[in-house]
C-alpha cells in the first residue's frame, strides 16, 4: 500500500512554530525535545523565542515544554508522559486520531492527511508502516 507523503519546507515549519508559540507564550520558560525531530524543534524554539533550552527531560519544571514534531499515533507522547507527567507537551502537528492530545500544537490535521516528511528528514524516508513491515 502506497502512503501519501506531504513534504513540509522550512517556512512551513517556522509558521507552525509561530502558531505553537502564540499558544505557549508566557506559559513556557524551558524547552526540550523528544529525539530526533523534537530536539531540532526545541533548539529552533529556544533560539526563535528566547526560551531556555534544556537538554534533558525533567519533572522539576512545570513551565517546561517537551516538543516533538508530530503527535501521530500518540504512542511516543504516552510513553514520555508516563515518566514525565509534570511538563507540558507540544507538537508542531497533532493528528486528530492520535491517542494523546498534546497541551499545545501548531496545527490539527485529519487522519488521512498523509505521512509528513519534515525538512530535516530524507525525501525518500519510509513511513512508519514501512518500518513495521
């Protein structure tokens, strides 16, 4: 089965980061990311909005945002949330079928949106369905 791929460019990523920041402004003083895509975003967020980057996840900061590129199935966020329930969770994109809804997200997308390829990924990257086969 061929899965539709949607390729985002850097301008779209920055636009989604700006949307995310509008929702988090004044509520977040520290940011970290879920490896791999979330780490890139956390560093971008830190520089773009002058928020302290923290290289590790911690339950000690209620104003910490743990970022990932997408809440797709929700599994990654559920695992992170079980160990780090105190910090806020955020994603550039939140798929409406995800089992986990982040506290903050740039855009909500429908389940049939397609497989998103972010600019830091290879254009020939495989979808999760391909990895699981």
